[in-house]
C-alpha cells in the first residue's frame, strides 16, 4: 500500500504482533520543497535515516508489517507531536511552554537539519504547516495506530519497533562501551522489561554492542505508543550509521549487505518474540 506519506509492506500473513516502522528514511523531496530550501540537496538529506528501510526490509518475510516513510524528515518529522510547532519558523504560532526540541529547531516542521543548518531563509505560513500535518503526519500516525490495533485484536498485544540510525559522532559522549545499537524504552516506561531484554539479546547474540537509553531514550513514537499497561509496547532502535554508510557522501559501505543480513536475522528473531506464547507476560 502506498500513500503520499508512506509505503506499507504487508506480510502474506500476519504471524506476529510486532510492527516495524522507519519514520525518518523518506526521500520524496518535491521540487517545491527543494525550491523553498536554502540548502543543497545533499545537506538537506543529512537528517535522513538513510537506508534504514533497507536494513529492516525483511520484516514482512517474517510475518510483520513494515511501515516506511516517503515524506522526508526535513519536511515533516513523524517522531514529533503535531503541536510541536516552532514560532521561529511558522508565522502566527504563539510561544507556549518551553520545549527543547522546538527551541533547537527540531519541531514537527523542522527549522534546521543536522548540524543546526537552517533549511529556510525566512518563515513559512501556518496554513503550510497545517497542510503538511494534515497530508503527511496524520496519515502516517493513523496507519501506524491501525496496525497496532490490529496486532492487539489478533494477538492480544502489540510491539512497535521504531527503526532509526544515529550519527557516529553522537556516540562520542557515551561512557564505557561504544555501542553499535542504542535501544530506547524511555527508561522502562514504554515497554515490558521482558520484551526489552529479549530484543537486546537478539541484537547482542548477533554480535552487536548494545546499550539502553543513552544517548537516545526514545522520542514521540515511544512515548505516545508505548503503553505497557494496555499491552501496547514501543521501542526505538538506533543503528550507528558508520556501520553501513559514509555519512559525508550518503553512500553505502561495500559491506552494507553484510549488516543487512545480520539485521535480517535479528528482525526474524524479534518477529518470533511477537509470535511466541504470551504466558510469560501474563503478570505485566
């Protein structure tokens, strides 16, 4: 299924409660948006989770739906709340309570890309901002919630795996082990501890170095969809971009397919977690 905002890859048969999503891998840059931006195309793409949709593309082979963005993150950020509007970018927006994401230019309509580089020379209208939310943000989240609701009806629970990549330099401040992967569960608030431990084991058994919640604990998607008390769990997985691409040129490394195969096996194991007998989670 294809929509202007997303592409949904469905399995031949749903066999797991897990739903995979890649909200920041969209590359549908329109001429209108490129004309609005002051940035060269390569710079405009610097906030993308480039190729993450390819790394987790095996999900439907293992019975799980995979929702991938077509809309670029620089145009609308699906991992922000719809009300996170930036008064420094959007005309007519009132300054409300302090929000560090909005203040840094990374609201639902981003003002900057990676490195704090401004996307626009001036402001956009509130009507333009609302149009992007109506035509892109809302359809993405409507579809994602529908998929999670389907999991709940079919399997009695749902697990969202929100797939991302992180700049290699973002890991410079991590003490001790330098991770390949960061799992974000909002410090235990967005998913059952049992599920998080099983997913961490799937990654570490594949030879990947894993830490939790530092420096990324999860953003809007994990906060909004992670409701363990309702048996709806959400985790964010961040992959170090240096493992599979040249961040400066946005080109795949020669061994890209090696990591893709590793993550394909991890994806299969995570899907199996969502297909397993639920008795172990009866006490959650």
